[in-house]
């Protein structure tokens, strides 16, 4: 951000910080970076996994089946197929694909934003 815009933002949105020392802002930056790292570890997701979850849910919905078939039939079958063809490491990756009701709804919203 340009210094002039930063100063205007500070004065208009955070007037209580106008006379704070530079160390105050340096501490804030450090805290923000630590929080960002922490949050990224919780929200880190692979776009391909989210896309796979979305596409599988879409196929199930188009077929008119209940969404629970993904959890009870499709995902376990996919894990076994992948385990036989590609091995255990790939099967562990398949386990990351979520087909439960709540997460699929959240992932659908995420995919629409991507």
C-alpha cells in the first residue's frame, strides 16, 4: 500500500493507533504472521481433492442417488481400486476426499469461488 494511503487508512479506520510507536506495529506484524501460519495449517486443502469431491457429488446428484452412497459405497470402492492399481500411498490420498454431507456443501461453495 502506498504510504499516503496507509496513513489515510490508519487515521480514518484506526485513529487510536495514531501515536503508537513503531514497535507496536512490528509486534502486530509478527503476531499476524504467526496467526496466518496457524490458520493455513487448518485450512490448507488440495484443490484437486476438493474438485474430486465436488465432481463425485455432482455425479451422485445427477443420478438421483442419496449423497450417503458416496460415503458408504463409492469412496470405499475407490480406495480399494486405487490400492490394487496404484498402491497404499495413493489409497491414503483418496482418503482425503470428503463425501460427507456437511463438507460437501462447504466444498461446493469453495469450488464455485475457484
